[in-house]
C-alpha cells in the first residue's frame, strides 16, 4: 500500500519566491501534509511596529494566525510591490504551542499562484540535488534545506520559530 502511494505521487506545493541575490527561479516547497488550505485575498489586520516580513494576522477558523511574507523574510532590501499578494497559503508549521500543545499554523503570502505537482517518493529522493543557498536564504535563520532540480531551486523552511515568537530577524541574522 505504501509503495502504491509512492508510485502515485505525493502532492507538493511550490510557492514562487523573489530572492534578490539568486539568479534562477526559487520556489518554497510545502508538502501535502503542511498545506491546510489555499485562500484568495482576505483582510489582514496589520500589527504596528512589527517586522516587515510579518504582514499582520488573519482570522482563520476562530484563531488569529500570523501572516508571513517569505520574500521579505529572506531579503534584506525587499523589492517594491511585495505588499500585494494573490493567494494566502495556510500551513502547519510543525511547531506546537508550549502551553496548550496544539499544532501551530501560519499563513504565507503568495505574490503569484502556487504551483501544485505530484511527485513520486523516488523522484523526490533522486531528482533534487542539495546545493549551497544564496546568502539571503542562508542568513534567513529559517532555511532547512536548499535543492536544485533542472533550472529551478527549491527552499525548505522551518517557520516554527517565527510563529512561536522566538525568532527575531536583525540585519540578516536570527536572534534566539
């Protein structure tokens, strides 16, 4: 049964990113188990004096979830127009609330449509080659891995520290 699922493919979500110090296409990879829902534009409540990457909070299923712009999180000097978004991706971060033990979610902005693809476990294991990430991604403090497949690069992030409130970005370096 597990082998059949591996052959059928695992749904993956590719969020196109704009990374200032990267020459090629960069996508953030989310697995099927991470993505809860993809939403269209919704009202986001801004938080005064919050970091540029924290766009505010979104009311979702009787909770307030942080809204994160990955381009702003990974670039020292964000490009103009990054305040606009086309979709919102509600994700499971893998982190848990230290008081309640509940899984923590976040919302990630997508400036262009998220791409969905089915990849087999074999393809995931062999088609992606690990490589050195551009400095802005390396210095982001949330990068878990950076891989290349053909002409495209894929970044995998750990947003747990961001939603737990233990992450503070200052001049490209996280503070814990």
